[in-house]
C-alpha cells in the first residue's frame, strides 16, 4: 500500500483527541461530564441572523465572488470603521473561517523553511497551519507569573534568523485570554519594521474585552500598512462557529493579490454562512452587552473558584473566554485522563484541555490546563469544585503508574 | 516591505481572470454577454433543500464534527449504496467543497517534490492544489481527435519516475466532458497496482452521464481499496455550488486518519451547507431526470451548432456539462479577448474560457476553448451563432497585432 506523506506525519492530532475516548467511556458509565475543553460557545446566535436564514430567498445556492459577496465586504467596512479600523472593501478577502485566512496568509507570505515567531502558549492549530505551509514555528514562551503578557521584546529579537519572515499573535489570546496593551503592540511594531517582517494578528476575539479595557488592532499600527495582516472570523463574535466565515484583512496589495489566487482556487467561501455574516452586522448592541456581562461573570465565577483550590494558579485574563490554570501536579495530560477515567464527585467529572498542546517546547506547560468558560455559572462553579476534590486525592506518581498502564 | 512567498508566485491566476475586465467593459458599452465560461449551473437547487434551510430549527450555528455530521455521513452511505458503492460512514470525511478534499488528500499523500500524473486538459485548479502541496504535476495529453479518451497507458508508464506517488483523473471530466469506460479504468487499476500509487478520482459529475452510458467509480476497482481516494461534492449534483460541501472517500484507514488531522485543524465543514447536503439526499429522482434531459438537449444544441461552423471541431462528450472546441485560430487567449472587446453581433457577444489554462504544457490546446452549457438552449444557439460570425471576420495575425498592443 502506498504510504502517507512525511508532511502529514508531522501534523499534530487535536490536543484533546486522545481524551475523547475517556470522556465517552465516562458518559457510558453514567457520569455527567462538564466540558470545559472546547471553545464552542453555548450563547445563542443573534435572532436576526437565525430569522434571516429562515427568510432566505434563494433559488440557486450559487458561488459567491472568490473574495466574498461585495455587499458583505462593504458591510464589513462599516463594522471595522465602527471599531476604529479604516479600510476599503478591496482590502478584505472573505474566507472559510479564520482558519482558511491563516492558511492562505501563511502560504502567501512564507516559503517552506521560513520561520515565524509565535508567543506560546498559542492556539494549537497554528502548528497545523504552519506544517501545511512548511513553515517552522519558533516559540517565545509567555509566563503564567506575568499573566501571559508579551514576553520581553529582546526574547523575540534573539530568535530572529535569516529565515524569519513573520510574527503571529492572537489578541485577545486563545488559550491565555491575555489582551495586549498598546505599549506591547508598539514594541512589536518597532521590531517588525526593524527586521522587515510580516505581522499576523488573529483578532477573532476582538469583542471579548473586559474590565473596561480596550482592544488595539494591528491594523492601526503606524507604518505597518505593508506588514500587518489581520485574521478575523464571525465564529465567536456572533456565536456561529458553524457558519465558517472569516476574513483576511490587509492593506498590502501584493498580499491581497496573492491571497486571491488561493481564494480563486477554492472558488468561494460558503454562501449561506455569508448571508448569516452579512445579517449579523445588524445585530443590536444589546446582544453584545449581555454576552460580555455574562462572560465577565463566568470568568469571575471560574477564576474565584479556582483560586480557592490549594496550589492552583490562574491569572484573571481581560479577554476571550479561556483561562490557563497551573495545577499542583506534574503532568496535566495524565491528570486529564485520570479525572475522566477514575474520578467522580457526586457522579460528575470534568473534561479539560491539557495545555501541552498549546506549547511547542516539549516540556513547557506540562502542569497547566486550558479551561473554556462556555458553560453556565453554576456549572462552572461545580466543575471547579470537582477539580478541587480530584486534586485532593490525586497523587501523580503512584496513581498514574498504578492505574494507567500505557500513556 | 516584506515580499510574498515563491510558492505563491507560482500559483496561477484563474484562467479567465484576465478576461473579466474585457467582459465588464463589453457590458458597460451596452453589449449583452453570454457567459459560457463558468461552471455555475443556472438550474434551481431542489425545492426540498431550499425549504429545509427556511425551516431550520437552530439556536446556535455550532461546529459540526470535523469529519462532518454523523447523520449526514450515514445518509451519504445510503446514497453511495444506491449508486453501487459500498462503504461505511467512517470512510467518509465531509469537506468544504471538493476543493478541500483534494487539498487534504494531496497533502496527506504527497510530499513536496513528489509527482502526480494527470491527463490533460484538466481542471485548472488541480495546478493550484498541487502547488499548495508542493507537488509536481506531470501531464499526459489527451487528444481531441479521440474525444479526450484516456491516453494510451504506455504514455502514463513512460512518465513514472521514482518520485511518482499518484495519478489523478476527473470522471466525467471537467473540462472535456469525457466519461471513462470500465476498460480504461481497468488499465489504470493495473498501473496503480504495478507501481504502488495512489489513484485520486474527482467524481463530482457522477450523475451527469448521458446517452445511456454508465459511470464507473474507482471505489469499485478490485484490489484498489488501499489506493483509491475519491473526491466528491454536492455543488453540481444539486446545483448548490455555494453550499461548499464535499467529501473525501477512501477505504485506506491511514489516509483517513491523516486527512482527519487536517480536518481537525480547520475545525468543521460548514454547518448550514451540511444541513442542505443532508436534505439533498431526499431529492426525488424526477429532479435528476429533468436535469439530465435538459443537459442532454443543451449539449446537443451546442454541439450541433458548433459543428455547423466551418473549421470548428468539437467531440460530443457523454458527461458533465462542458465541451472543448477547437477553433480555426492560432491563439484562443487572444481570440477570447478580441471577441469581448471588438466584436458584437446584434449587440451581443460571448465569453469563453481559453483552454490553455487547462493544460500544463505551455503550447498545448492553444486553439481550444472550453464552453459550459449552463444556459438555456436558445441562448446556447445564439452564442454559437455569434461565435460563427466572429470566426468569419477574425484573422489572427493582423487583427491581433493591430488592435491589441500588449497581451
């Protein structure tokens, strides 16, 4: 039989993939599992969007323009103006989710062997998109002690080589929830100009900023017009991950022209998702106000409950809907399996994402987990309680060697 | 400013891209343009599908499973059984159009520098997907004299090198409309086994077979279970190109496991498109009967009209909804520009796709065009008449050098 490619062998499995059978077994044994491992919000999609889909007047579900419907791109211009980003609709290419924007952006800007510096922990799929483009990820580790703030700019500079072509950030961050300050972005701006790099920013959590803090887009960094490439998505903003509609935004016309070649090859982003996306631009502000209020309460509920558990460290982030927590254990991969397989409290347990999948240094973040606060507050509280009880009885060495023979 | 990648420089623009401004100018001057250049059917999407979208009962437009909704994959199993292909739902990974299935399949099976043999003329975007995966396309030219039948298998064999990892066919073919016979597929089967290659088949036009001829899937070639990878799509079958729902189908579990890693990286195929795709499985046979009858009449209308034009050669293909026509000219790229820019008959003109974009040998197919019969019969007849009138007055050398200074 012919063999699969070496490139494909390098592709990581989803970091939570190997936990899924444990969760399924737990459920089949009658345990209730609180899923804190995924970024699928439980918040309803705006009603105007759901109604718009019902009231579609299509006769043929046709391709759109490869860059997305022009009316949608013009609508997006108004949306961006509203958040302080000025551009034209020709500077937006609608993509199949933020994922495709990153794939096309990486393939347009980076050749196999080129290097991109990414602060870690980072969204696990950045590794996948890098492998797809043949790009080498060079990590700079952000520290939990600093709440995952931007690592010192000297640490970036140390990692710049002749093959370095870009830097990628996620702001606010998945999985850290960290919201970069204007000052941090200014430091990146200087570095990018000094070494003539591309600066990619995944800004899909733009609306999810808390405690009165403000989001700053790389699109507004002075002098970066030819360097800045922003990745966006409707997935989280309007709680419609399944629409698969995102965008690549840049003022660099060579990049736009190039990304269009990739966009033409796959013909068009999803038509129905774009209809949803265009209508979503009419979502009333009250929707966002309620969602933000809800997420702030959830974050506080979860972080406060985690802080009560002895030995647990967890910064209180200002954005997105994730926290990274450090647990008093050695190996979160093993612990996350154990809690599903062997632990229950009142018949319930918790699924978490081990943070190792969000680091590219093999030993980094081994004692950390990512928790998504996409559940109701009382469920979050209960989940944290279960975690606390589990940590009381869990002892790395003996329980793991005794009960989990191969890991 | 940082430069784009070398990989991106190799990406071709869409073969019709440079014609678009000529078509726009023609329209702005008041000419009516018949668009025979694109594969966007004008046939309505089945009513049950449009109704299903209206009657969705979603509260949250969530991600699906990365391999697609299980209910949809189980529905697809029944559909495939109905066309004589037996498999299980675990052997289907739902993708964002057939395009993504090819991208994931190529990246899973081929490394940069590997070679894939493709009979040409072929769907232009195969070049793009190959460049994205770093794969070298090795063409074998099919001849218009033979109606674009499979080239002699010795021609394939001559092109096999140590880097050859696969063969890709499109059946029925875009842009040729050619439907491979059982015997042709058997020859490919033997070759694939002899050299231990992957055999990819793009079977998205499976339903569009005419004159009582039958489609044969590579999924039924004996002994190819570990070699055959089939690409599928709802786009043409149900006239819903904008749904962006396709599938990669194979019995090779290593390929499936590998493709899943790419599928997980992009999270999920479009949810709304999958709802449409699942409902489309309930489309009554009468829909297809009417569509096939309509396409047969259109094909005959177009081919008969082309045969009346002196010097035009055009096989009458048995599948899909395209024909390749050879015109009595030297350079179809120039002619397709000229007919839009300088010609009109009764205030009307025609947009065609020059076939050069479907060949990878630079001089092949220079005097050929691809015509899609996705217009009403009377429009097709009129378009062919305009083409005939244009060819009466067009003289390659002087008109081109005189009127089109740079090409």
